[in-house]
């Protein structure tokens, strides 16, 4: 069985959970020889839990600011990710690659990356979301949302409810 990037295209935790469950099911229930390629480093812990699972990676090295694949299979997990180097090989513009390198350095240093357009943190709730229900308006908004029964609303009632919620937010 060949598996490639299970869980990609969804949230990190959803994708990781799905990839983990698929790998365990293939190992325990199906028992098929499987090559499972993934970007979830957390899955490299599976051999510690399942003796029939083995973790290998393809060796690579950096040379002159690019990646060189050595076409050699090595035991254990890769020592690092080469996503930005691979993006460069794929033709991503140099200015984008350089920006990605700067943002990666910030993330690795524990900084929260901000969205330049929105000015809000890209991870976790924004300050607006955190404060939304902390004041009197937020309290009224919370009560209005709690009182809604969406399955019981006619289209006209749903539209009216949206206008009510909007007026609570905008004053």
C-alpha cells in the first residue's frame, strides 16, 4: 500500500489524527506492507508503540543553498524538514522563498507570525475574538445567539436574526 500525505488539506490536528489512525489501522488491522509518506513528524513515534512499524527516510543534504537528495534510505526520522528548499526547486520565486525563511526563523524562535493584511496573529484567536463576549454588547450578543434555534427558523426569520446580530455588533 502506498500512502502519501494523508491528512493534508485540513487543520493540523484533524490531519495528524487522521494520518495516525490510518497508519495504525494499516499496521494492526490490514497488516499490509505500506509505504506511508507524511509531513507529520509526530508519526515517527509509531515504531515505539507498534513493533511491526519501521521508520526510514531518504537522505538529503544542503549544498550551495539548495537541497541534494542522496537517494539512500536511512533508519529513523529525517533530522529536519526541507520544505522551503523543495519549494525553491519547484520554482517558487526567490522573494517568496526568502520571506518563508524569515517567517520560519521567527516561528522556530517562538514568535507568533502576524498577518500583514489583517494585523492579527495567525495562530489562536485574535484579540477581537478573545474580547468579543467580555463586555455588555458581547453579553447581549451571546444571549441572542444562544436563543436561536436555526432548524426552526424560516428563511425570513434567519435573515432577521442576522440583521439583529449585526446591529448588536455594530451598535
